[in-house]
C-alpha cells in the first residue's frame, strides 16, 4: 500500500498497481509429483496449468535420494513437451561438484538456483537462465508492474556478499578442492558400506559428490515418502551423540556428512572406526 483516497474527511488505503499482496495458499497454486515418478509427473503436467517444475536434481532435505537412471532425462523431455519451464535447485546438490549436479550429469534446465554455499557462509544466492529464456524475459516490458522486474532489496548485490562469493568460488571451491572432497566422501561411503555388510544391518549409504549419508533402509529410498518412512529419531540421536562425544560432528539433521577442503583422510578414517564401534555396540557385538 503506497497511497490513499479521501472519502469525505477520511483517508482510505488503496492497493498499489502491481502489488502482489499476501502469500497465497500454496496448495491452490501448485501441484506435486513424487521424485523418480515419471508417470506421476506427466499426470500433473497434463492439466496444462503448470508454469514451471521446480526440483532438486537429487533430493537432500528428506535425506539423499538419487535419481534413477533416465529419470532426469525424462523430466526434461516431458517439461519441453508440455511447454513447462524446468528449474533446478542446486542449493544442496552443489556438493556434486563444480557446477553442481547440472554440470556433473549434463542437465539442461531453463533456470538454475543456488544459495549460501557459494558465499562460504555469508548470506548470498544466485540464479541463472538459458539464453532462450533470458530473451523471453527481456522482451517483457511489464514485469515491474507484476512485481517480477528483478531481485532487489537492501542486501541485494551487497559488496561483502559479492566479495565472499568471489573468494569462495575462486579460491575455496575449486576443481582441485572438489576432487579432494569427493575422493574423501568415497572413502567415507566405503567405510560405512563395509560396516553395514559386516553387521548385517538393513541399512544403506548414499553419496552425492562431497556429501554422504547413511540410511536406515536397504535398498535406499527412491522418493520422499519412502525416505520419510525410514526416519528413526532414536537411532539418529544415538549415532549423533556417540560420535559427538568422541569428537565427530555430523550435520544436525539426518546422518549426513559433508567433506570440506580442510577435511583430511585421518578425519574420515577416524569416523570409520567410531562408526563401526557405534554399530557393533548397537547390535551387541
């Protein structure tokens, strides 16, 4: 609201042209399809009212769920067939390597979003789009009126954020650093897989580049519903506390480990030893 009209001696607020107003119920403006479910996605696209498919190339917030072979290619094929934009959210999947899962797997989204990782902890984010979509956006002359003229705000383009992004991408998250982190994540994954095999637990481990996570299910979940069903807060607490008391901190959600440029092989080996001890105590060995 940015103005008003006089009614008698009283002023009454009016909505400014282009004001988008309060957030709308998300269930009234969006549709949902399970990850790795091609038929479910096509059912939703067939309604003809889906402007964009927004997705992670691999799920992370519900635990690491990797795409099945051919799934992401089919998503791209369907979105093009139905005239729907495809947006890859790489905020977490950036752990896959330089350029995230989009570069690693040769994906072709219309847009890509990425968040805090590129600023090394300083608030930052970025988005990009294909040249074709950029041309379509630039051809619109009415975007300011529909409140879509750009991303602005007090901290947009903040000098400190931009310096942090430049330093992080240029000096920290280099090709060499990703190669180092990914190699360590591979060792981490093999250590965990060996313990699971030796103890016979129905668990599994998933890795996405420099990120790895053990799951309380075998085989590993293939969608968000199945992933949620595997959660076990008592097991989570047990493993987090066991490792924390011995000097190893996992992420505070799930049982996810992130390698960083300063992680060394000794750190990973120590986790392997302690994870084995924790599991063997759990199963009574």
